[in-house]
């Protein structure tokens, strides 16, 4: 029997616990206290149906494990044949899943399953568009913490499906010193000294800089592992790469868009992070159609 984990993109991890929790919350939200009263009222209990989940646009699919888990939560008798798995490129009109089983369960699961696939495939597809524009460079495109509350693990997984990479999952992953930390702590050297004294030996330290003067100050301390180059124009990014001379990892951030990503990648920075991958991805158009 096909399982949710068998549909996962093999080069990215999404915990089965995260899948179960997301599906539980989504169905609890939709079913309310009385369940799907439309299907209960109009569809006899013994009715079976076959449906297809179909892509209505071209792009990169993500979220199929959640669609399957949604269906199976409502009926263990539902059978699913997967035509693709997560991270696959699909064409408009392509069949993604064929679903057979109790009609009530299929109809009740429809919107929740489509919401998961539409949201995550939208992120994967947008990420893939960014990645294509960086081909031939060493730069990796990364997501940020600008995610939907409660859905971060899912959305960051979708970024991986699109060929991108993950930045921090949370505040506990790594030390990222922003401009406000610097201001409160009294400057670049004091904030780095405190961070280095606190950090464990496996914890990386990244610090945000706005100017080349700050960049040089960070390099002089020798206490950072990476620098986030905030809202620098292309000429400044190129100069930052030259000054850094490979000493620290450099991440471009701010105003990272589809239109700018190729030029940013060409400057020689190691990473570019964009909140747009998750907070501005359009929904992927997909549908669940009953087959006669």
C-alpha cells in the first residue's frame, strides 16, 4: 500500500509527526462539530467513487503526502495510485493522483487535500523559478523564517522540493545577529564577543551588515562564520565579495526577487535568501475531478 512517506521528495525530510499534526489541525478546522453535512445529506453511505487529482498548470508538485494522509484519515479504505511524487515537474492537465474509495470521504477530504497541494506546490514552483535563474553559479537560494505560523516545516520542505535550500528553521538553529541586536549590544565587536562566548562549538554565527565599513569591522574581529549583506546594490555586493576574499560565507538579503536573482548570483555571493519564496508564492492551480 502506498504511504505518505513514500511520496516524499527523497532529498528532503518532513517528519511524519508534522504531517499528522497538520492534517489533524486542518480537518478539525473544516469538519467542525457536525462534519460534512452536505456529503452526509446527499451521498449514500455505501457509494464509492473514483477521482483524479490533476494539475491545471505546469510546475513542481509538493504536498502529496499531506493529501494522502488527509484522505486516509477520513477512510482507511481509500486507495491511491500516485502518478508522480513530490518534487516532480508536471505539465498542465497531468494526472497526479488517482483516488478510489468511499465517496463521502473523498468529497470531505477534497478541499483540505487541495489546499495542501496548492500551497506547497506554489512554493516549490516559485522556488524552482528562482533556482533556474541561478544556474551556472555557485549560489544557493534559501528561504527565511517568513512562513505561515504553524506550517513552517511544510513550507520549508516545499522549498527543498523546488531545488532551494533552508535557512534557519527557528531561533534555536543558529545565531543570526541583526542590526537591532548590534544597536542594543553596543556595536559589532561587543555583540560578536558575547555571541562567541555563548555559542556551542557546533553553533554558527552570522551577522548582518549594511555597509562595507561594517563588513571590514566584522572581518577584523575574526569571530563570525558568515555575513548577511543587507540590501546592498550589485556593485557593493561585488566589492564585498572581493574584500571578503573567501574568508566568510556571504549571504545577500533584501530586495531578492525573480528579476534580481540572476544578477545577484553573478556577484559571487554564496547564498541569497528571499522571504518571497514562502510569503508571496502564488497558489498552484490543481483540482480533484470525479471520473464518471
